[in-house]
């Protein structure tokens, strides 16, 4: 009991000094803690919440950031990122805008094909029309195309219109319109054909990009008519920018590989970047099962441009 009284008497006499000591100790704890966390010493700090809801102090030293990155422009405060070095990522709006700009220039192509079918042994690689062992079977061809000139010039694949008669092109610029078409040029080596229709008024033409500037993992759109489904768009990336293929004994070099869905009817359609530029003509898929497996191929548009320029003057 006496000890308790002694403590109370001591506290009553020294309470002022006790409070001063507590304040000093608290100040020292806060001071040294904040210095060690980098608030002082010329450092920038940023608060964020961790997963437990506690505040953590993240520090980024200006000098280290300026030395490790070359983002600061002359005259800027150290650690400031120049807007000229910023690259915006692709958004859904970018893809929608790209599709909207190219969609009116993508057409559907239908044709009747006369395909030779040999009833006897298949000994020759070519057949004569007067060969009695040959039967010619009519079948429908389905594909897509890209308007490259307002006067009605259209790029598609040569295999879409091979052995074709009664070729028809369906446009979608203002309304769904069907035009008869004729073949102006075929480049079998690159599987390219140029068609011509006679529109009543100028048509919207696609902007042709630069396929030499594409990058692997860049976002792309494939636009066409898979299985006859008009104006279909699928999205993916560039899986490879220079793939060599052998199709039916024909070698195709520097093809663009993409995982954007491509199926029967997409041939001749547009492969488009996020800027709305055509960078390739969709041509083939690797399909052991007969349907899309995530491996499609397009002819680089830079291989198409010389053919287009030669015809369209």
C-alpha cells in the first residue's frame, strides 16, 4: 500500500518530465522510421494498399529511374515520362473502329465452278476437255474480296475463282448489292486475282497498309464470309510474320500467320490492323480436322500492291 502511494507521489511530482520523455521517444520513432522508408533524402513516394488492406510505402528514387530509363526529355523534371515515349495499348474501341473503317470495302464472292473428275486412272496432272474419261462437275465457290479502287477493282485469291464461271460480287457499302464480275488478272504464283465490277457509283476502297511494318503479337482482325456468313469479323494476333508454306506442291513464302479465326469462305478477305489498314489477304488454314484450329495464313499486302498498281492507273 505504501509502495502504491510512493509511486503516485512520484508521478504527481514528475508528471511533466514523464510526458516530455514520451513525446521525445515517440518523435524519435516516427523520425527514424520515416527516414528509413525514404520519405526524406530526396525520394518520391507512392502509397498503395496491399491485399490485407494495409498501407505500404513504395519508393522510387529519382536518380535511379532517370539513369535506368531514357524517358526524360530535355528540360523536364527528372523522373517525368515524356508523352512522345508513351504507347497506348489496343482497346475494344480501337478494334471496333478498325472494323467499321474496312467493313464497307469487304465483299462476298460466289461463282459456279467446273471441276474435272476423272473416271479412269489418274495418270496425268492436266486433263484435256475432249478426254472421254473426264467428267466435269459443277459446284459452288464461296469466298471474300477487298475493294482496292472506287471504280470497282477487287482483290481476292486466285483459288476462289479458279475454273469459275458466272462470278458474282456482293457489296455492302450502302445496301446489299449484287454485281456480275470478270477476272482482270491472275497471279497463280502468289494466289492473287483481280476482279472488276461496274458499280453505279464510286465504292468505298480499303486503305492498304505496309506489311513490312507488322510485329509478332500485334492485334489483327480477319473480315470475310466464313461459311457464307456475310461481314463476319474475328480477332486475334499475328503469330508469325514470315512463314513459308507448301500447298498442293506450290510454295508460298513470307506468309503472315494468325490465330484470328479463318474458315471456308474467308479466302480473299482482309486481315486488318488496329489502324484499319489491310495488311494481308486471308488465304489458308492448317486444318487436319477440316475446321479452324488456330493456325491461319494471309498473303502480305506488300506482295499484292505491285499487281494492283500495274492494273489500276
